[in-house]
């Protein structure tokens, strides 16, 4: 399972589930990729308003990822 495939799958699934959410798919993709990344190589890269939004929505998006993880990681 590559971080890129997990990121893309999570982004696409989140976009379908939340069509009006502009940044949620990117946040979900980044957080999903971080779950499977080598911890020595994982680097946070969100900046600006998206980083602030991620902090505020982390629990909500993590709950969505937890609920859908089996489908994302397959």
C-alpha cells in the first residue's frame, strides 16, 4: 500500500461523500497518507488557511477516516 494510492483514494472518497467541501478532501488525503507513511519521512506540508482549517477539523476528518479505513486501505 503506497502513501500516494491511499491519499488519492481517501481524497476521492471524501470528495464523493462531501461534494460541497472544498478543502476536506485534501485534508483527508494528507491525513490518510500520514497513517501509512514511514514516520521518519512523514512531513507536514499544509500551509496557511488550510493548516488552520486542518487543526480545527482534525477530529471530524479522523472519525471519517476511521469509519472508511477498510475501503481506503484496500
